[in-house]
């Protein structure tokens, strides 16, 4: 039997509903626009120009979303008053940092080391400074808490395994990468470690743990998930875009945007880092690891 859930009061429910409708319409409209233009193949990596049909990216994410819904966590959300001034300021500052990262990366051309330096600046240094400056004003500002439950630690296994199976086995499998054959073992291990920390860990902490969690408290669960997903998707234009901004944004929204919905729902339902780190880590490492089997 499902535990009752006490939802905290939202600060801007009407704004949240508008953002939810707008965001989902943007994703659906992007897919329709690409289909009408006969451009339904998506780049799945910034390392090369290989593509897969866009529905190959949707099916694993949609299957994962449904499984998360069918396997709810047995936790209780603690309600409270609407988010205060400190939390609003943090949420807006994080949103601004995400937008600036996307714009500056795109304007810079997205190459290295500028990509990593901008990510460390906007997604790590800026939030760290923000939290330090607002530490007295944001304590106890009503971030969502849950009571511990054993099921919460094991529930994510099913959707995560399903996503991995759909994405890397069978007819929908992402093609393997030959990167491992081009470098020595030490370089490969260092690459895995750096990519995991700078990409998987930093991005999930910023977009899901920090940004999404705060906007959930202000707008509601799904508006915040959609907002974080679109912001996370948009910055990929800087490293995967082909130079045509409307098409690049549309591709990002129907690729990383849909993957972001899965990641965001995983975080929102279970409030555990390991599921989203496994999924995001697999996005970067699995094609290389599979080529070594």
C-alpha cells in the first residue's frame, strides 16, 4: 500500500503550469518540426557525427518514466510554507548561471578547454559562491525532505536497468565507439575519470540536485523537471550543433530534453544520486566499454 504524500505549498503554481505546458509543447513541436523537415536523425555523441533515429532515444526514456511511475518510493514528503526569499534568489541565480553557460559556450564555439573551463565556472564556482553568500538567508527554506525508506534505495534499479537494456542492447542500441582502440589504457582510465567528474557528476549535481530541487519547491515537480531538462539539453548545442541554431535546438530538445525528463523524474521520485549518475555515466562511457567486449 502506498504511503500518503504530503505536498509542500507551492509559491507559483500557475506559473508552473504555464511552464509545464510550454516546455512539453516545445519538445513535441521540435519533434514535429524535425519530422516535417525529414531530419529525424540525432547525434548521440559530441565525439563524432554518428546519428540514430530520434525514436531510438525516446523509447528507453519513456519506458523508464513509466517504470518509475509504477514503482513509487515509499517515502513521505514533508510539507511546509511556500519557498522564501532566499530560495527564490538561489533558484533564479542558478537559472541565470545555466542560461549564461549555454549562451557563452555556444558563442565560443564549444571547443576545449573552453568547454570545461566554462562548465567549472558557471556550474560549480558560481553556485558555490552563491551558496556561501546566501547561507544565512536560505537555511530552512523549505527544500523537499523525505523520511528514509528501504524501498527508496532499491526501487530505481528496475527503471535504470530497463533504460540500460533498451539503450545498449537490441535493435535500439547506440552504436559502440572505437575510442578505446585509439588510446593507451592509462589515457583511457584518466579520460573515464575526468569525463565522469566533469560531465556526469557536475551536471547532475547542478541541473538536478541544485537547480531542479529548488524550482520544484517554487513551481512543482513536473514544471521543474521540464525546466531543468530543457536547460540541460540547450547547452549541448554548443558541442553538438551543426551551425543551424533552430535545428540544433530542436535536436537537443528531442534528444537530451527527453533524456532529461527521465533523469529528472528519477531524481524527483527517489532523491538518490546513484541512479542518475549511473544513467548519465553510461551515456558517456557505455559506447566505449561495449566496443571493448
